[in-house]
C-alpha cells in the first residue's frame, strides 16, 4: 500500500507519521513539492485521466498506485533562478499550475483535500460557514476602515485582534493601537480581524473521521499557543458540541482537524477556528488520546 506524506523529513509530525505508517505495514514516501520541477517529475493526461509521479529515477508511481496522501505542509514549487524575468515568471506559473492541477486530479484518498485547504485560507468565510450551520461564533469584524474599527471597539467592552490569514498570535487591543496615526498606518498596510474577547476556558477538539477527542487547555496567555507550560486536561464534551465538531469538519470538507473553542463560565461553547493540519504529538503525549493510530486507520482504510 503506497501512502505519501505531503511535506518532508524536517517536519517532526511528518516524520512521526511516516514511521508509524511504515510500522503498520504501509510503503510511505514524502511528497516534497519544493523538489518540483527540478527533481520531481509529474505527468497527467486530461483526456484519459492517467497520471504519474516520479519521486526519483527509480521510484515512479501511477496515480492509481497511490492509496492515500496525508497533507502535512504545502511548500509550493521551487523554480531555479533565471536571468530572464519573463522566463522566470512563465516557468513558475507553469510549474505551480501543473502542481495544483495534478494535486486535484490525483484520485487517491486525501487527508485533507486541496479544496479544504483553500477554504481554510478564507478564515472570514470559515467563521461565516460555522455560523450558518448553527455554531456560535464571537462578534467579529474584518476591516481596514478606521471608523468601523472604532465603532466595533465602542460596542464591545474587551477586544482582541489577530491577522486575517494567520501567521501571528492573538493580542488584546489597547488604546495605543487605536491612536489615529498608528491605526491609519497599520490599516493602510493590511486589514485585521477583531473579535470580542470571550472569557472562559480554552478547549481543543481533534476530529479524526467520526472520532472526537477533546482537552481543556489551562493557560493564562491570551493565545495558549504562546504558553509552553499550558496544561492539557482530557475533557468529555457535551453530546451537542461533539456533534457540532463533526458538523464543522463536514462543512469545512475536513477528514481530520483540530477545532479551538472557548467555553464560557455559563457552559456555552464559542467556536474560534478549525485547523486542517494541526500539530498533535504533544497533545497526544499529554492526554493519551490515540490520535496517531486513528490517523493510520484513516489513511490505510
């Protein structure tokens, strides 16, 4: 059984899963897109839908030989530097278009799919979709309009801010951030996501297929990802919230994900985000949840 891991051995989670899948009897290789087009060779015929992937001169797989692919990280392509900028532009676009097309054309079982990752990039739409299926979300504003932001802050007593796309941790919004000159400069560079601050407990739920595993994350940090000493306590969620976990995964086209919640003192759960390629080794080690085994089952069945 041929299984690929999108990523490379420098990623501890990719290496961990490769070893676990190999121990379970699968033939596992990395699919490192940074090696395309210089080392990886890819072919596809749209008329017959026949495709192939050559990981090396000796190792070529037809698309139908690939049982599943685990999406750990997508690194784009790496085209050699050319003197002619137009040739560089054409070479890059031809390479990335081929890669994107063939990722979507390969008929194997993806965990997770290209479509799921594209949807994750549009986090405002992700929040809106969650609300649409009946999940509670924080009051949220995505904007680069100073007036809209000032009005939002006046309505909500305590506000946090974070990037729209990701790449930085959550912070509290202060009066210094709202100083007109500073605010206008920041918003002329990029929009920002603002949310009402939700007091309560951080909860992370891992969804793998039809299984849901959750833990309380005890941390005093605004963003628990900054807290290396955060404590993880296994927690059984109410049945209704477990069903919301499964509904979120389905609506977001995710076969596996980590969902972040904020549980208010009154017991209400507020959805924050669903990650399509979460880190899990530390969570598994601390809680004892069988995440690796569930991923093996998902990829091999």
